[in-house]
């Protein structure tokens, strides 16, 4: 019985926490993330996007917070009309910054 209670509590924790993850918009699903500056060559810079990630001492909560912050960043880039999000580097767990670009489709 104790194992069932512990399992139920863990699933409840996971389910409740994941309910707070912002879903990706259909437009954000089309945004490609890159860390390669060459991928933005020939693209139009649309603006910077930023997201603060609160963070926690709980690894599960951190993973959910990271996913939520990434989704918010992608959604913000998509709102600008971006199809590429360049993230130069992640220097902090609590702050995400990226550059939104509109790039032409690859040549056939």
C-alpha cells in the first residue's frame, strides 16, 4: 500500500507541474533553434526574445521550468514572424536569450 501511495504522489506531482508548461503554438512548432551563427546568414533579424526561468532545487521542477521557458521563447519568436531562433549560448539557468530571424527557405 505504501508503494502505491508513493507512486500516486509522484504522478500527481508530475501531472500538476506539467500543467504549468505553456504549450507551443502551431507557428512556434515551425521555428528551428540553432546555436550556429552561420545559420542566420542571409536572414532578416526580427528582434531579441528573452525569458526568465525561476528555477528550483527540485530536478523535476527544473526540467519542467526549462521546457516552459523554451516554449515561451519559441512562442515569442514565432509572434515576431521568425522561423529561426539563434541562441548564442546559455550562460545562466535562470535567463534565456535568443535572436529571432526570418530566413528564406533552403534552395532545392
